[in-house]
C-alpha cells in the first residue's frame, strides 16, 4: 500500500467520523434510548402528562349502623326499613347501602332526605355491587335521583317490586376536588401617561407685528444716477 493510498483511507475515516459526530450533536441522540431525558420547560421543570387527582376517602365509622349511615349521607332512613345492608369498597371511597321500605314511606323518605323526585327509568348507579344486581328483575320498575351534599355524591335508585315493596339502593362517593382557580393575569406596572388635549404640539410664541414699510415720496425732477 502506497503512502498516498494510506493517507486517502485515513482521511476518509476521519471525515466519516466527523460527519457522524456532527449528526449526533445536532439530533441529540436517539429519542428511544433508555438514557434519553424527558423534555423540560424553561426553568428545568420536566413536562409530564397531567394526572387526575383522586378524591379523599369517606370518613366512614368503624361500625356502619343505620344511624351512622344516616348521619354520614344525610338520608332519613325510615324506622320501618328492613333488610339493611352495607358494603364499603375502593378503600372507603365508595359506600353501598340497600334497604327495603313500604311504598307509603317513599314520599317521606325523599322529602326528609332532601332528594328530588326520582325520574322513571333513570339509572344513576352504573356499576354492580355485592349488595344488588345491576339489572332489576322482570316486572320491577326503576326510578333514580342523585345530588351532592357536604362533598358527598349521593345516587339513589328505587326499585318497586310487583308486591309493592320498594328496595332503595344508595351509593355514596366523595365528590371530586374542585379544579384550582386560574392565576390572575399579571398586568404591567408601566402605564402610559394620559394625553392632554392639545399637548402634542407646543404652542408657538406670537410673532411680533411687522412694521409697515413706507416709501418715501419721489421728489419731482429727481432721477436715479445712471451706471
């Protein structure tokens, strides 16, 4: 191998390495590499996907008696209620309650609990529970109503059976936290001075009156000297 050929090969290798190095500097490396860092905003804060904050658990007592549930949810459970059952789910973020009341106690139950009149065929409990089936039995009419009281979402469904008994299915869950208020706009403290009418141009001083030029009367026989 001659010296000229060797020098040409060395020059080609160095040129290729220089091109590869410049390419890596410009592109910043591969985005799929495990060492790639997340893009950051000005100030060094990494940009991440927004996360949904979960609501705090319900303040459930150790024993879920009928009186404790009524105090927590604000539901006025009639004394004639039977088959009272409860189930605490999702790390105390959901409380399911069911009981059976006579048909003539429904109006008083709704009024004393502060619930609006249920709408026929309206489903407000969209998921099954260990206490009841999601789909009612044939021949059972359904009506539902929901509201929020003291940061607790209340969903109540009334299922009226063929014998006239009414099963109340209630689901309590914490209301989601309110979104933070947007920051107030920052206005610049630099304000433009108010413009005074007529102040854009300064008033010019009055010019002194020019003296009237008077010509002297030409005397008869007077001539101007020639050149």
